[in-house]
């Protein structure tokens, strides 16, 4: 199993993939004038200081965002994401990295709502400080899956739900699937984006197979591995499973993944995968 506290891993290769996909989905939702809701089930902190001892202890951002944030040959589809990083570090020094809530807020402005749930006592206080006084952001200390059940369907009838659990418990893969199934029954047209770590290839295969058996259609899987697969010896890659992805997302990631995988590779076996688990 994995114990994934965001503060130790901020800005690593998994964050880059996750936040790139998140950015593209939000940009797609922004194409319509009608409002939407962003719901983050495991919100963690709003931003991360890469000089913090937690980040410096692992130094994972050096193998992630630090490699690409000032690249002049990045694909056009990455520009929105990279601009967020540049805006957060205007002096040209990579000091801060945004959590998923701050990525969302930066893109969404004051027109749309953010619903953020978090249980960790330290992270939720940091989250409250980050968004203090912002009436478009609601922060609750409740279980993320309980929050889904309570807040869906949204009055706006449009939503992105990001599910990014720490995978500390053996049940969390199943919990994530059950949470999405329950949410989909309440709100079938929402976009659901689930992050997962690549620790065990056999576990991910079982996870994906179970996903395909839930009666939900239109499921896209995007995965990037920066080094050779192992069976339980640390995270070698990560992926996103998206229910109801925007129609441009597949093509955009086809443009991004070859370049991004090459830039973030940690050995010669780095590779990426994109497939439809279930077509529409």
C-alpha cells in the first residue's frame, strides 16, 4: 500500500499529470457560459512551499515540475497549466506549487463554486487560510465520499469531481469505485476524475477491470509511468480515470503525453498509456 501525504510529494511527476488533466477539464468546462461546481473530495492544502522540510526531504518536485515549468518547447495544450505555476512564482524561482484546489480556483475565478472536503487537521487549517474570506469556496471537515453523497447533484447541473485519496488503506481502491458509482447514480452527467498511483501493475489491472463492471459508460484512462513497473516497491507512475471526459481531452493528451513522459522519465522504460475502459 501507499501512504500519500501531498506535502511530501508536491510537484512530483504524479502531480504534474494530475493537475495537467485537471486543468484541461476545467478549461473545457469554461467554454460554456453557464456556471459549474468543482468538488475536491481529498483537498489537502491549498499550496505548498517547496522549501518546506517535507518537500526538501523527498525533493520529488525536482524530478517533476522543476524539469518542465520553464520549458520553451512544451506542447500548446500545456500552456494553461504552466501559466498557473509561473503566476505562483513571479520572481522566476520555483518556490510554491499549487494544490488541486488552488489550481481550480486560479482557473475558475469568482464565477463558479468550489466545494472542498478534507479530514486531516493540519491540511484543513492551511486550506482555510488559503481561501479565507472567499465566499465562492466552501470547506468542510467531512469524509470525501460522504461529501459527494451530500452535495450531488449540484444546482448548477454541471460539475467536476476530483477524487484524490491517499491510498493508505487496503480498501481505498474499492472505496473510490464505490464512491464514483454512488455519485454517478445521483448525477450521471458529472465529470469524475480519479487519481491512482502505480505501485503494483497487477493491482491496477484488477482495479480497472472492476471499474468496467459497474455499468458506467464513457470512461477514459490516462497513465504515465516514469520508470519500470515493480510489484509494491514504491510508486513508479500514476494515472487518471475520467468518467465523462470532455471531448477534446483525448486528443489533447495525445499531444502532451509523448513530450511529458520523455521530460519526466527516470529510466529507459518510461511509458504512457491512454485507453477507453468503457466507450460511450
